[in-house]
C-alpha cells in the first residue's frame, strides 16, 4: 500500500480528496499499486466529512511516518510550505504541489534536494490549473529549443476582463463575482496585480530555458488600472485586452520577460480565450507554435493535475525522474525591460484637439489614431515601435506639454 499525506484542505485540497476517492480504482490500476490517503493536515475542524478520521494538526506525524511516501502540498504561500516540503524531500518522500509561489521562489533548490534524495518534486498544477503544460514542456517538447512562451496564465483576471469586454461590467463588480465563484486567490492582489501570472511565467521560463527566473526579475503590471474606455478603444482598434505573461530566449542566453495587459488582435488565438480559461503558446524551433488551452483555475481542474502527479510519483517510486534547472542566485537572467521594443496604445486627454495632435505627431511621428464616437476631449493612438525607455521619456514630455496621459497598454503580435 502506498500512503499519501495531503497538507491543506482548502479549495484545491478538498478537490484532491474528491478526485482521488472518485477515481481511486482506475488510478491504482494505472499506477499498478494500491494507494490511500493516510493523513490530511489542517488546523481547522472538519468533523462532518466522511474522512474526518484522517485529519491531523501536527506536521511531525507526516514527516516522521515511514509509511508515507508521497506528500501533497496544497497549503499555498511560502511559509511554512517551503520548510515542510524541504523536510519531506529530505526524509525521502516525493512531494506534489500546486503552489506556484513556492515553485517560482524555490523551485531550483527543491528540485536539487529531490534529486539528491532519489525522490520527485512535481508541480503540474502550479501553472494552468488542469492544463497539462509542465510535463509536455519537459517531456514531449524536449527535442525542441524553446524560443518563446506567452500566454494567458491567470484565470481570475481573464474572467474579469471577459466580463468587462462582453458585459461592460466594472472591474470591481467582476472581481467580486470571481471571488464568489472561488477563482481568485485568498488575497486578490496576487491575481489582479499580476503576481500570480508572473510566478507562472517564471516557472515556465525556468523549465524551458534551463535557468531559474525569479519573479523579482520580471517587470509586472496587473489589470487594476484598466478602464472600460480602454476596452472600447481596443475594440475600435480591432482586438481585446488580455493579461499576457511572456518570456523569450535572447541570443546571448539571457531572457526577456514581462507580465502586462496587452492589446491582442481579434485574429490571434489568444483573443478568443475567455472566462477562466488559460492558453499557453510555446514556440519551439522544431514544432513552431503549440498552444495549450483549458481551465486554468478552479477546484477540480487543479485537483486533476495534482492527482495526476500523485500517480506519476507512485509510478516513479524509488527513482528521481523530476526535471532539473540551474539556480541563479544573482537573479540576473532577465534583461532590463526598458530595452525591449514595443508598440504602445496611449490614451490622451486634451483641451485643444489641434494642439494635442501636433504634440503627439511631433513626438511620436507616424501614429495610428483610435477614436470613440461622441467623445471630444480625448483620443488614443498606437505608437510606432520604440524601446520602452523611449516611450516612457516621450510620455513624460507629453505630460510636460499639458496633455493628460490617461492610460497605456502594450500591443502584442501573438
Ligand atoms: N488564482 C489563480 C487564477 C488560480 O485565477 O488563475 C490558479 O492558479
């Protein structure tokens, strides 16, 4: 019998127990092993559940129990998750996690510990919820040099943007709905300020490019500044606004990476990814573009990825099949985002239209204007391709000349 401990009985943890007991027989067949969940670690009381007898409050029972060979960490956060996971790996137990904060901050270190102790550290559920993306990247696409990864990596913000685009719902109302439906993180700032998407693009980039990319290296903007006016300009331009995480390998081995809202053309595959769905585009040198699509958040899709990792860990018992990537203690894999080239949507408020168009024309050269009907105190434009630094400098000059910069969003060509 292979015994499992689950640490955390929140949305994902309870989903893991649900999926495990629903599909236990077929999973045992696939793993060719009998399996059961022996402990569930949580400080709260769950006395009315059918598996109430499995609840414990003391982590030491798990780490010191030689019968436990797989530990599932679905507590979230860094502390105490990091300590617990590291101690379990050192004690010769494989660990499966959905915790992107943990993998993005400590992935290289934990993979090394797993490898040294002949156990596995699996984290399929940390990116894309139920979408298989981690394993395809390090297994099925292993014959490729990955040049670039870009995607809609956060279900909550994609849900909010979809409500803003399709129903003109305000940001606040859409966020409240996302929280009610259980999509948002405990602290919604992680979603709406882009940190969750940042952690996910860091994990994907580390995996694809072989060197740890840390979240503090990646310039990150969320969706809190976006307005329904921006959404309307995007529509008049011919597209939609999406929160995109992206990372690109540069010829010198460095990585260009960023998380930000972006104008995406209606022709792009990413433009039709709506609601809580995620999509990840992987550009390989042999495959060309491969797109992974599915539910990126929610109890059962995420639990499905966790339980799949349990089966893989069971199959790989006594061997370390986990991937590895190099650590980068200097946090210097990513280049300065200000050197990146970009075309920018800019929204301008004015008192005098002729003066405004002259100022913008003089500073930016050939622009593509966008208007909203019936509005005579603002307009928007798409800038030519410039470096981020040049765009920022020019926008400072725009403000100095008495115009208002009401918003800006990058225009991407995926
Ligand atoms: N809050 C996350 C999201 C959950 O909305 O995508 C899945 O990682």
